[in-house]
C-alpha cells in the first residue's frame, strides 16, 4: 500500500455525484479507493460498489469496502478495511480468502501490538490529526505517534485523519507509506486537481525520505 488512498464520504461531495468524484480522483493519481457508507441500505451499497468497481477496473486500482464483509463478497471487491469493533480479523480472512486485502485501524498502542500477530495487509493509523469525519476514536496520534508506530510495526502504515495538502508531506516524512484522504478530495471543487496536487506532494516526500 503506497501513495494516495481515497476514502469516500458522499455527505462531503455536495452536488457532485460520488462516482464522478472517484473517477476524477483516479485521474488525479489516487492508487486505492475505500468505499465507506454508513447510512444507505445493503442493496444500494452493493449496487454502488459494483458501479465503482467497473470504474476502477481499467486502472487496476483496488476497491476496499469499509467494515462490510458481506458487501465486499457480494461485489467481489479487492478487500475490506475493518476497525477494532468490527468483525475479528481471523474471521474476515477466513471468509475473504488469502488474496484479499485487509486493513485494520489502530487507535491505541495495544491495537498496534496486537496487530503484530496478524497477517493484515496494512494498519490504518487513525487519526493522525483531529478530524470531523471520524469522531469515535480514542485520541490523536500526531506525528510522534506515527513515527513510533512505523518504527515498531512490521506492516505498511496508512495514515488517516485530518490530512490535506498542508500536512501530507510531513506525514510521509514521519513514516506513513500511504496517506488516506477524505474531505480534501471529496469536498474539493475539483477532485482531480486536488488529488493531483496531493499525489505530487506525497511522491516528492517519498523521494526525500
């Protein structure tokens, strides 16, 4: 997992269609898309996931489903992202198989230590900075916390929470392998331009690390 990771939030898209936002973001340099839906029916979630999968297929970009193992299975997504209160990793892996991408959020140091025992594909450090898009977390890691996790963990590190063009460079410098963005793309007037700028900053920071 490397580069720019889009996490969708339809409430931030305004009048823009979610599929259009994803399409533009991909053109701007997004390397992975996580579909996150908390307030729609399972039927609509599956339909939306299938639509976005078709959109991503020509670009060989994986679609990750947030939380919902059933939706990932129904649409044939590349994998899932699970939190500490979601389905246990071992059960998710058994259901999805060895090739599925499974990411796991870590919100406390105990979570980081526990993740060392698991063959997850990446850990999501959440949140790095305070963010209005995720309020059910145990605290903010900050850059020092991110550095500590990177030095300790055997897994690729995806940073999420309060990230935008003003801080993605220092986040990569602190050890993130990938940066997950929500509002800085979904709420942007021009998602393609926003993704392009973020991707450029990330790549430049990777070179300097």
